[in-house]
C-alpha cells in the first residue's frame, strides 16, 4: 500500500507564492524502484491537467502555462516532492494533486486548494 500526504496551499494574492509538499508513505513503496512524482491540478468545470513532474533521477517536465513560474523538486531521502509556485495568477486557482507512478501502480494525494485572488 502506498499513500501520498499533501500539505501547503491556501489563499494568496496575485503575484504571490506558495509551496506544496507531498510525502510518500506505506510498505508498497520501494525507493530503489524507478518512479515519477507529478503535480496535477483541476479547476472548477475543467479536467485535471498536468502541471509538471520529476523522475527519480531528476528529469523535469512542465506545462507551458507554468514554466518559468513553478519549480518542482524532490528529496529522495525524505521520499518527498515539492511544488514551489511563484508569481501566481488567478488562472492558477485549482485543487492541486500530487501523483506517484511506480511499476504497476499509481497513487494520488488527497488534493489541496490553491486560490489566487485579490
């Protein structure tokens, strides 16, 4: 069994910053396996979309809409990934989810609300 626990999020003014964290737990996770940790978001009335992801070896991918403003990182020793969001825009308002892909299994975090509003 694998669990993802998210923290962070909240309300911020346009131009502000937030940091999300995602920690892996559970006996089903073997840190020696290849894995990818990703961040997704879902705005009201829209489909869930990829924000970006990072592989175990640090290979990064970002959506065009956040490239240059958001930074994904991870700490393999802590089994954790982070999403640093800078210069936030109202269009970034959504529920943000972390996701873990390991061989044969995908796990999702519980989601956390990010609201960008003046």
